[in-house]
């Protein structure tokens, strides 16, 4: 799929690209929340999701009504939502973040108390670096990253003792602690591209291997676990993209009231990023 794309990147980078593109139609080869983000930023465009059932289990672990109840419990807390969340949840949040800028976003918040949804692992990773904040974690996680056990990591490290371990912060803390580098998908790619080390164990979804191998033909990459596969991301096929364009399906719509609130959440993140 990556070979036919006009651009390959993480969810928010792709949404920003779509917003700045002159194209009237966007085919988002990803999952539902990604296509929603594109529609939030580009309401005038037609946004197609080739596989309508391509969702994100982690995003589904937080619902707006449940978030409202937590906000009532902590009225003085700021709500930070990971971009891996629905438009409705973004609309109930104060500011959005990505795995690349989560630490930067939480540091920028003047209030001490923060509700972080939905990924408990990314939230804990960031919270550990800013002990001055009281971070209240939602009980959500990425089913692909969360299931990886330290025992699996030890085995692959023993097989490749001279390789650097690069891990996504959606992994559990005990796995993250074993890493030589922790970062988002983009940060992992950038690190491998710029580091002189020739061998890497990659601790994130296997789709990243395509870009890594293409950009670094002289380096070796090994997947941390063969279970690092997102079944929803793998649903999109060449046929479903063809059918989406042929039949103009499945069009993503976001209720305007929800879109406006969700856009404020994304805009605040963008505004904070421009300060740095």
C-alpha cells in the first residue's frame, strides 16, 4: 500500500498534508480516527476510508460520556487526548497530542492536574518525566503494543546483541525500560536514518519496516515481536482503494458542532508546536 501512496507518515502529519493539499478527494489508507482528523481539518474535502470497519480498539476504549464523568470528578484538571481518539472525544478534550509531542504538550500546561486519554502506557511514559504533574491515566491501551512481554524482548536481544532496540511508548513500561531509544513512528525512522549503528530491533507496528528498509538498504532491521501487527491497519488493500475511488465510498462525516470543538483541540496543539 505504501508504494502507491502520495505521502506516507503518521496520522496527524497526513491530516495536515491533506489540509494543505489542493486535492478535493482524500483516500485515507488507515483507520477511522485518522480519516476523521483529516475531515476535521478539511471539512470541504471528500474523505474516503476504503475499509469502513478499520477502527482502532484503543480509540474505542474511551467514550465521550465516560470522559465527561471523569471531568466531573476532576473539575480542575486539563484533558489531554492522544490523537488516537475519536472526534467526539477530541471535542470533550482541551488539547490534543501525538506520541512525538506528548511531553512537550504536558509541560506547556500551567495546571498541575492532567487527565490523559486513552493510552495509559504513553501517559505513564510522559508522567514519569514530569513528576511535578499529577497525571490521571485512562485505562486504555494499544492491543498491538500492550501485549508484548519483556520475555519476548529478551529473546530477540539475545539473538541480536549488537542491535539497538527502538521502542514505541505505547509499549508497557517494562518493555520501554529495555530500549536504547523510545519514540514515535517518525522519531524511530529518523533515529535509524541518522544513527551510525547498522542493526536495529524495531519495537513498533511492522508497517514501519517498509520505510526503514527502503531508506536504509545498508542496515538490518528485526521486528521485536512477530505479534507487532495491527489487524485494522492491514485491512486496506489495493482492491478496497480501487473500489473506494470507483464508488466514492466510504465517506467520512463529522457533525459540525463536534468538528468545531474537536478542531479547537487540534489547533491548540498546533499553536503550541509553533512556539518551539
